[in-house]
C-alpha cells in the first residue's frame, strides 16, 4: 500500500511552506516527492495562494540570512569603510588599535576637513614646438655613394612624408611635406624598385646640398633615408 501523508504532516508542511520553506526542503524532510507535497498544498491553499507563496519562497531562496554574512563592513577610526571577510577583520581590528594609539599620541594631528586649491588664473603661452625629428642637411655626413629610385624618364619620385609609416607620429603639417627618398644600400633600393622604375646611383652626395634651394622651390623640403629625416631648409 502506497505511503500517504498524515493529517499532522499535512498541517506541518502547510505551516512550513507558509514560513518560507521550499518544496525541495519539505520533500527531503518528509520523504515524499515534490509532486505529492505540491498537490496537498494546492488542495489546502488553492492555486492562487499556492503560486503566490511559491514565488515568494523562490525569491527568498539563496539570500544570506542576517548574522551569517561572510563579509562585514568595518569602520576604522571614522576614516574609511572596508568590506572584509572574517579572516581579514582581525587584522583590521589590530590596525584600528594602532591608529587609535597614534591618535592619542601628541605628535598625531588629525585632519578634520579638506580645503580646495583654486586653479591658477593665468594663461600659459603655447610656444611652437621645435621639430627635433629632422636633421638639417648641413649637419649630415653622407656616404660617398647613395642610390635613388626614379622613373624611366629619370624623373625624381616624390612622396608625401605621411606615406612613410615610420614618421606617422609627426604633426599633420609635417606629414604633408613633399620628400625624396635615398638609400645607402643598393640591394635595399632594388627591393623598393618596381618594374616602372629604376635605381639611380648618385656618386657625389654633395649634389643634395648644392641642389637644396632648387628642391625647395619645387616644394620638396625633406629627404628620407634609413638613418634620418633630413631638412633641406
């Protein structure tokens, strides 16, 4: 014969359910499946009241009970609130005692209030930044021979400085400057040369210093090489 709930058990289950116990707990305590317990509760309470209490019990499930929190808020001498677990609270208590001893010491001066420092009311002159990235051509010691990339008509290949990723940190005004590129190594120059171009050997590097005014007139103000960014003017 199947086991059935006694009237006493039904009353106890009803009161426990009203006080917040879940179906899982009641099922374990009375050794009945949840379906049996739920059916008897619905019979006693009605569907509407049963659902109301069921939702209430579910919302309370998992919430920590008062007095059993794993952490606590400790106020140290009115200065700061700290959330700590029980292991750390002892250390904070010790620190609090030390602070209290220091407070009573004649050398300890507590700060009771704060004051605001007004901002300085004057303008700072925004001087133009001196460009440190480039070196003037007069200060450059060129090797005896350098190489340039030109087109088939021996025309100079000019680029904007922004086309060189290594210099993209410069201001926009500098990045829009026209440049020519020179190479100290022949193999490196050939690597950057395409089918529509050719490598030109420059046996006398003094030509750059001589031709600097002409290049500037054509809008070319920088020479790019592996070592430096060279300013013509």
